[in-house]
């Protein structure tokens, strides 16, 4: 071996040893998190990995930057093969990968050359975007973060330009038929050929380019553990280890497990290890902020900061623990005070927009709920409003504290069958608290019940026997009370051997469908918009009237984003002759929350501007006569929003069932 071989071995050995040491430290910090099994369902994980990592599916939601980012990612894989070849070639002069076969090697050379240019174009665009376009979502969190982005982009630029330059010089020094497979490197050789360069000068250019390439790769590797671009390594495992249970299902706490001394997460070690990996994987792209209702309405919760703060805390606390630096200030920090503010923990509406938008499958909502659970169950710290609503649920099984005996009063005039009188019906209409007690939403329950009667559906209600299903209580962090409520509700449902449930509330729908199986209660749960669509298609509901109105549809988060029901409510509206359905800019998976999810329906909004007003303003910009929706919480919030804008007379908020009933009434 030549002297260069020994120098290359020394440089690569030192560089990668240092880099691997820093990565090893991060791996140890990861082990601080609570164990959670994410090694199950490997085939499904591999499929998710193929779609989310290799296919970059979520990146394409923001098409142009997503496509360019995908070029960089795919380029990273293919260029890495070329880089490995260069490392070995630096040690064993003349080495190349042609032993893999002529055609595969020719394809490798062609794609490497192509991706050098695609990556180059993408990096130049990313520079332009940061320096000139400056999109709000890329607002930097610190000076380090701004500098970090430019540094990494410059390193990538060095890697691709040095490769093209080296290939260009080598092609002149040692022409080969393969050179035609590298059209973009050929541009460099044509450029060098125009210059009065001797063989020695070309050799120097080739050597310098080689060292720039290898040097940039080593600096990149050593620096990565300190950069937000750590996602280049961490995003792939983060997608692989993503939660595979339905997105709308909260983790169940085993309250009977006596080995558990704490509940929820009051410190880093009580969060699952995946939360720390989430921090490593965050690209700081700001997509979560862009769609977050609390960030948009200037509240303390900013999902990007929540994840970035968790990462910084894990790194500093991990360092202090492993170096046994007991005086380190990070060890004295309270997770839900110094790292994440309690206000941020309570502001979340659990709308899931952040999780949906995040290209690297970060699970913000689960971490927020873990922190709420700790505040409520371990620290007893919560808003007085939350305390009041917990008391109401405990005493009356509804959030307002109404008498449970009056739960079925909304249906008195309709003579609806009670299951206690006729248990042999096909469907239970599970009404839920909002439609049972809130006078506005009782109208929705009545409209739906009349539609069921008109379609001659075999159904019944539980009346005063119905219990709250615990959905909002769980999301407010009171797992203990929620599980009590779930057990009580289950008892009634099991008493009548219920198999099929209809709901008009997406929150009831989501919890009965996605969460009750964790409590050994499985039903076929159907949201009323799906059921109404089916009844129209089967000819059981006949539309007889024109509805000459311009409508805009608001997607409830727990129906749309959590359960992917976007089509049925729109289909019902489109069936109605004369209606004009228009879409708000934020719709379907990008739908904007009304502000009531996550139990926020029962808490006042004390910080920032109002979420429901923000949503109503978006709807009003389209000049509709009706804001249609399919959720009792959304109806309340949107009506309040219209009141705030003094538009309650001009524009109505109506449930799909009410609009349909109007179209089929004689
Ligand atoms: S769930 Fe919704 S409100 Fe909560 S952080 Fe995510 S986007 Fe914001
Ligand atoms: S959490 Fe996800 S969406 Fe938010 S900044 Fe990080 S990578 Fe982007």
C-alpha cells in the first residue's frame, strides 16, 4: 500500500471513530426513555418504512419542496455507494465496483451522475428558499439553527460538486467508454478541456476534489449528531418504529398494575424512548406549526418547539446522567414547567394536524397526553374548569352536571323505542352527551332520528340508561375516571348485547370504534354521515326538495383526520339538488380544528386569539349561506364563532342530518 493509503486509513479511522462515538452517546440517551415495545408487526413496519422513508410519501404534501427533498434523500442513498467506492479506492488504488457486473455498474454510474445534478439543483433551491423566499414555517428557532442549515447545505454542495469535478478531471486523465454514462461529469471534463491544463494540473484537481469529497463526508458525519439534520439518520428508524395502532386510540394505562408507581410523564424518563427518537428525527421543518390551531392563534403551544425542546432536554440531561455530573442544571429542570410549559400542555386540542403533517411520523399528541396524565393523576394540577367538569362526570356521567335521568328527554316527542322496552333492534343510536343535553345539538339528534324513522331503520336508544363514554375525560388526562366511565358504559352496552352502534358525534364514534377494543368491547360503529349516504344509495331516503344554497363543509378532526371519513358527508351534500359545495383552503387532511377537541370543549380559551373565530373567518371568506359539519362540538364552536363575527343571522351552522332532512321533508 502507498503512503496515501495509510493517510486515508488514518483519516477515515479517526473521523468515523469520533462520529460513531457521538452517535453512540445519542443511542445511550435514547435508553433513558421508558421501554415500549415497538418491535412487533415487523412486516407492517417494513411496509410503513417503504412508503414513508423510501417513498417519502408525506413529503409530497408540499409538492415542490417535497420533490426536491426526495431528490436529496434518494441522492443520499445512491451517492453513498459512490462515496464508499471512493473510500476503498483511496486505500487500494484503482479499485472500483465494476465487479458487480457491467450493466449494474453502468446504471450505478448513470444514476450517480444524475443525482449529483438533482441534489445540486435541490440544494441551490433550498438556499434560495431560506435566503429569499423565507417561508414563515422555516423561521429559525435560534442562531445555531440558522447557521446549522447553511452549514449542512454547504457540505452537501461540496460533496456533489467535488464528485462532478473529480469525475470530469479523471475522464480526461483516463478516458473510458463508461464516461458517456456520466453526461453531467462530461460537462466538467469539457470545461477542463477548454483550459490550458497539464496532466499534472488535472491530477492535482482530481486529488483535491477527492479530498474535498471525503473531507466533507467526514465532517458531515461528525457534525450530524449536533445538527437538526440528524434526521438524515434518525428519520428512517423513527418511521419504522411509528405507532401502528389506530391514530385515534390513546394508550391504555393498566391501572391495576401495582408495579407502576407513576402515571403519565412528569420527567423525561417517564416518556417512552420513542419520544426521544422523535426529537432526534425532527427536521424543524415547521409543517406541524403551520397547521396547528394553537400556533396559528398565538398560544404558547408550538408543536415544533415542543419536540425540539424535548430533544435538547434529552441530550443535556442524558449527558449529565452519563457523565455523573450531579450539579448539572439540566437535572434540576421540571419537564412540565422548565422544558414544556403547562399552558402548552393544556392548549392542545388533540386535533392531530401536527401528526398528519409531520413528514417523519412524530407523535406529538401522545406525548402531550402523557404529560396531561401526569399533571392530573400524579400532581393534581389542572384548571379549575377541568376540575369542575371531572366532578360533573363523576357525579352525573355528563360534563354539564345535568341529571342523568333527563338524558333521554330530547326524544320525548318522537316516541323513539328504548332498548329497555325493545332490545331486539338492529342498531343502537348512541346519542352522546352533547346531543342529549345541549339544546342546539338536540335538534341534530332529532333530525337524525326522524331520518332513521323515515328510512324504517330498526333502531333504539338507551335514554336515561346511556352513560358518557369517557372520551373527553381521557383526553383531559383523567385516565382513572375515564376508565371508570368506560366500564359503566360497557355494562349497559353489554346488558343489551349491542352489536351495531350509530353515532352523530365523531368523538363518540372514534372512542367506541378505536378505543373500546382495548377494554374488551368490540362493536360495529358507524358514523351517521356514512349511514345516511348508504340510506340514500339504497333508495330508503328519497330527496324531494331543492336546497338552493351555497355550503361550505368543515371537517371534524375526529371524523376526518383520525378516521379518514372525508367522502360520505360531502357525498350526502352533493346529492342535494341545488346545493353548491365549496371547500375552504384548509380541508380534508389539512382541515383546521374548531377548538373543541382534546376536552377543550369544556375549558375556556384564555390565551391568544380564538380558534373558532379563525375557522369561521376562513369559511366567511367564501360567502356561504351554511357552514355544514358533522359533529356537535364543531356546531357549538362554529356558532359561537359566527356570533363573535355578528354573522349568526346571515350564515347558519348545520349538521348534515339537518340539511338532509330539509331536503326530504314533504
Ligand atoms: S394536536 Fe392539534 S392543537 Fe395539538 S399540537 Fe398538534 S396541531 Fe396543535
Ligand atoms: S415535528 Fe415534524 S412537522 Fe414539526 S418541525 Fe419536526 S419534523 Fe417538521
